[in-house]
């Protein structure tokens, strides 16, 4: 006897309820997996960012081994000890180490007898170099534009800055202890030998993150572009001058030393802190909760701190 069509009726497709259940399961899985993927991506970005700083720190040490001093944090000519004899020119710290980061071609093309923003230095100034960029920064391959006095030129930006100094105002308002010397290692218009780092090379910052410039960032929030000085890796730019800020980065000075504002302060896009390379070549993660006294002690090269700061 043949089977009735009603007895063996085939089911085709899914019911609406089944589809909704599948969609709900996918949504739950995405909610679970997305944060893990984001954490994994940031971990990889932070590792690459730290590796950049490590390379730059080793380049600075190789420069010191070659010339007996670290390069200046920036140079306004004339500065004979840095080989700059022309007056009225200025340069950043990074062009000094180009031969030590496998960029001899750019080093050969850079004109020390001209201002860094001179149109004839544009081929170097506009070159984006990944070693100066932290992958965690939301805006990559940024440029800073100059005014009409430089023929509307531009410069490729980086995310690392030399530790210039600690602002004495912090001592005057009682946030740090007073000292005789508030300078860092890579200071403007001076080449510092290691013997002048009396606080110890393992306890003194060379470079740290000051990411996202020239856009102003405060506590993770973006503000207007082209509003923060410095940023171009090859240009006459500003380093870290520790003043601290309020927790939201809106006022300065203040108790917050890390990740509150990128206006010449330590700033990164990593959760919980920022990377820094020290004068002995070691790399450390400076936690955002670190007291501003500790950060000041790490920036000064001859601040006379009594003991080594161990808890980074």
C-alpha cells in the first residue's frame, strides 16, 4: 500500500521561533567574544608599541656610544656640540638617531643647515615611519600642517616624546619635593652624557608615550585637531614637561601624571598606564595610578632621590 502524502510530509526551512533562537545565540556569542577579541588586539598593539620604544631607546644608546652623549631633546642653532653651526634653525631629537634605526637614506637627505620645516626638508618630514607610531592610537599616519611662513608644509607625527623636565611649580604647590635640578636626560639644546645621570640610568626615563598629537586628548576623549604643540617626529617639537593635570585633563597643574592629557604629558591609549624606555635601555609600564612624586623622580636625571624607585 502506498503511504499517504500526509503521513510523510517533508519539513522545509526553519520556523520563526527557531530563527529567533539562532539569532539570539549568535548575539550572545558575539557579546562574549568581542571583548576578548578587543583585548587580544590591544595586547598585540601594546606589544608592538613597547617594541617601538625599545628600538628607539637602543638607538639613543647607540648614539651615546658613538658620540659620548645623548642627542638634545631639541636643538636651536647654533649648537656646535651637536654639529649645528647655522643660526636661526631648529630641529627635533629624532633626526639625530635616523642612522641607528636603519634610516640612513633619510639621514642623508635631511638638511641640518635649514629649519626642520623648510620646504627642502619636506621629503623627510612627510615620511611616515611606523617605529614612531603606536598602533593603539585611533588615528594613524597623522600629519601636522604648518602656516604660510613655511609654504603650508606638513610633517608626519609620532607618539613618543623625550622626557624634558619637571615643572618646578609642582614643588611650589607641594605635589612633589623640591629639588635643585628638575631636568631630564633629553633636554633642549644640551647633550647629556651618562655620567650626568646621577639618579641612575635604570631609574631615569629617556622616552615615553605622548600619543595622539596634534589632536588634543583628555582622559580618552578627543578634542579639536591641530591644537596640541609637538607631535611631528622629525620636527622641532615639544617633550614631556611634567605638570600633571586634573583627572579629566581639563586643568593643569594637578595630581594626575599619566593618561589625563597629551599636552606635553605622559599619555597613551593603553588601559591602565603608558610605556617608557629608560636610560639603561630597559622598558617599563608606568601605571596610571602612580603618584606624581614617583613620576617626577623617574623623569629627573639628577633630582637627588634617596632611593631607587622600584614599583613602576
